[in-house]
């Protein structure tokens, strides 16, 4: 990236039951579409690692990420989240977007339950 710091967000969710998969994916797709078009979003992607559904996103700043967090599809997904699974999130300033090889480890070490 540049010498300017970006805000990185890593989330991870483990479904509480397999039957929640359709509902999870419906919300996840909508929230990812919103992220891609959100003001201040620099990068957004998903991966499933060891059964944990992760998102990795990078933002111009924390305020841009927080505006996305409480709006539209993501807000609806957060409301559905407690009945779908359990997970954690971590956000931090960085000079680069972490590699996917590092994401799950960062999430395990630093993630805060939500």
C-alpha cells in the first residue's frame, strides 16, 4: 500500500448448526456487496479456514469501517448473527493488508468475541 496507515478488519464466524448455512450465506453475500461499494473500502474478501468463515477488509480509516458496520445489509447481518453462530473480530491499523496465510492466526490470537 502506501506509507499511510489503513484500518484492517478481520472477522470470523463458526456456524452453530449446519442448517444455518443458507441464512448465513444470504446475509454474507449481501454484506460483501455492500462492503465493495462502501465509501472508504479499499479491499474486502472472504475465505473459510478450518471451518471458520472469515472476512478480511481494509478501510481508509476506522470511521469508514464503522459507517459500513452499522448500515444496510451489514446491520441486518449483525442482527441475525446471534442465531446463526459464534465468532470474534479484530481491527487494527496497519501499513499493509495481511496475507490470507496470517489472517486465521491473527484472528485466533487477537479476536474479541462478539
